[in-house]
């Protein structure tokens, strides 16, 4: 290479060495994070197949997924920190902030309190595992399968194939129902309302004979009586359809026996009378 070209390359490097090093640092961090993430993914499943001779359990799969995300974020953050350290102005700014560390920590902590709270909650969820990837859960008015547990939020996939994003802090501090924490199936549970004055004892006998399931009087109120009809265990994805079919079966039998009134909504109670 001619001396003139060497001088040009040298001058270009001296003029842009900070930017080039910063870009290279971020590029190396991204490449390392991707390779390590894929390695953890393959080794985790390979270890399960070799040692356990089976697929990863929901508990192990959730923890492995969270660790992968945490390691990925840490490597990217390290790459960005190295890139920023190449600029003299930022180094001076960092030094001045460190000189007043208490104030900087208070400002950063206040600004990122919600993000940090979600991150800590995500770590607690990954350790204690009240929910796992693949579990079917009720949270507030949402029901679906846990599709992903990320650093700051969890994704539910509903029966209509919609995605509900829930901050981890709300999951950790709220009350949720996990239908598959103990087993992979759930029992059907249908409520059927009788109008005031209906023969509840006869309705119980009729529905027990019709469904072959346990039927109990769950509530007796001035505007009607609620019967609880149980059902066999079923996979969570099929629960809604099976409960709808069981409810329709019960209503048809009650109508045939003259135990059900005309259908109408009563004062927002959402039952038939």
C-alpha cells in the first residue's frame, strides 16, 4: 500500500477512533449476546434430553428463558457502557455524576422506579414460579395461556389468539388463578340460575340425572337461586367450549321440565329468570 494511502487511513482512524471503537463494541456485544442466547437455548434442551430423557419441564423452561433474557440484556448494557466510555465528554460527565453519587442515585432511582420494580418482580416470578410458560391463568378479567415471561412484563395468549401484556409488578402483587399449576387439566364449573319460587330440589335432581355430574345449590337470593354444575376434567383450551355446551344442555333440560323462566337480564346480575 502506498505511503499516501497509509497516511490517509491513519488520519481517518485518528479522527474517528472513538466512533469506530464505540460501533465495534456494540457490534461485538450484540453478536456475543445472540451466540450465547442460542447456546443456552440448545444446551438447556440438550441437557434435558440427555439427563432426564424428556423435554424441559415448565418450571425449568421458564427459568431458562428468564436467565437467557437477563444475560442478553446484561451483555448489551455492557457493550453500550464500553461504547460510551470512548467519548471524553461522557467520561467527564460520568465523573461529575459520581462525585455527587447520592443525588445521581436518587434521581435515577426515582425516574426508573417502575422499570426496576417490574424487573425485580420478574426475577421473583422466575424464582417462585406462581406462573410458568404454558400455564392457563386468570388475572383480573383476563384468561389465557402464559406465552412468555420477559424481564419487565408477561404475555398472555387468550382463547381468541389475542396477546395481553401484563407488567410483572402487577402479577407479583395481585391475585391470580392458575388452572394448571397442579395438573394439566381443569374441572368444568357452570352456574345456572332458577327464577324465584322454582323448585330447587327438583332442579338439582333433574340436572344430576341429565349430566351425571354433581349439582349443588350455590346461592339462594331474593331474585333467584344459583345452581353450580360440575363437570369432568378437561384441557384448559377446551374449557370455554365445553362449559358453554354443558350450560346449554342444563338450560334445555330445565326448560323442558318447566323449571326455567323467560331469559332476561336482571339488574346487571347476568342470569336467566
